[in-house]
C-alpha cells in the first residue's frame, strides 16, 4: 500500500457515504442547502454559441453576433461545480503530538480525505491548503474524482514542523481565495485566541461558510499524567520542563477549559461550526455523527 492510501480508510468512507457536506449559509448569492439543487451550479462560464430556436430564452441571445451576422445565436454555458470546499490543515509541529496510535495531524488528514471523498462524490470541488506559520502547500480546487488521490498524496507528503501563527496565516489564505465556498479548518488552535478569531472573521466577512474542527489529543484535554514527566515544547526550541503533573493538573485543566470555552464561544458568535475531536475517538463514528447532526439542524 502506498503511503497516501493510509488516509483513505474504507471503513470511514463507507460510514459517511450516504451523508452530505453542504454549505448552510449564503454563497455567491445563492443558498446551498443540504438538498441537491436541480440546477447544478452557482455560476457558469461561457462555452460556445448555437443558433436560436423558438422557445429559447431571448435573454441569452448574443446581440453582438446578431449585429455581425444578422442571425440569432444563443450563448451556451458550462455549469461550474455546485460548491467549492476548501480544506485548511495545520501542519505545525504541535500537530505531530500523539499519546496513542494517531497524531493530531494524522487524525486531521483522515478527516480531510474522508470529507474530500464525500465532496467529490457530490460532484462538488475540493481544494487544500497546508500551513504552519505560512502557507506551505496549495492544491487548487477540482471536482475531478481523481483529485482525491492528489489530496491524500499531499497530506502524506508533509511532516509537521515549525511554529504556527494562526491569525496571520488565516488572513493570508482568505486573501488567496477567489470564490466563496465552504471553508473547513483543522488545527489544535494553540495560539492567541483573539488573533485566531480575527482570522476566522475574515472568512465570514467574505461570506464563506466555515467549519472549525478542533483536533486535540486526549492527554491535552484530560491531563491524566501521574508520574514525574519531562514536558517539551514542540514549537519552542530548548523548552523542557521536568515536573510533577499532579501539582500542575488543577491549574492546567482550568487553563485548557478556559481556552476551549473562549474559542467555542467566539465561533458561535460568528456563526462558525465548532466541532471538537480527540484522537482516541473512532473516526467513522465521530465524523458520521457530526455530518448527520449538521444535516438535521440545517433542515429544522
């Protein structure tokens, strides 16, 4: 099995195969609901002319061609994909942390591969941004089914490293997006919350629909350590602290809970889906539950 194929888990793909991932909010002036539109496409590109026949919409007559040929011709268009989903994946050093079988980066990559599969099955388009303190890799959006292999390969080609500055890099990525769509961001979000929220608001200001997948290791949430432990800063060189975790536990849990509440409430205030996953959760169960709930709440 090639390295990239590890992210294409048949169990996960089968579990979510009957579900949908669609935008809830206004995108390009239309509402992309969870039901397929009979008119497939938000916007269209000119393809060719054909001669007018009775019953055609006269609004599509090309009057410039008529002026030159004295014949009526209709502009034909190729419909673009129904929706563009942009997947933004944090590949900074902290995402490499793992207390179990899977790192946060690997867990996020499995989610992106699964959701990309879903998006492409819907004949929508998926694009990918990998970042740490800056954008490291861009895979332009495509609705070609073969694009799934490109996405999985890009995810597997990166080794998480470097620091991250979420606020700045989110602004940068947003400025690179030419079309509105569904923006799915996957990170541990260990950075200044206010700066992160400012970056997220940039996407909302541009009318993107946004989902935030907060990927954490269970040890980061519950801090179950008991014995004296050497703590190392993954994004801070030479930061090492030997400490008794039991002496730190109360203060740490207060701090992490405050961080989680602040980020979640900021997302809710800006109409951003906030979803927390820990890497010990079975991915097929966690992801299918979220998608089913998103579908349910969108239909109410």
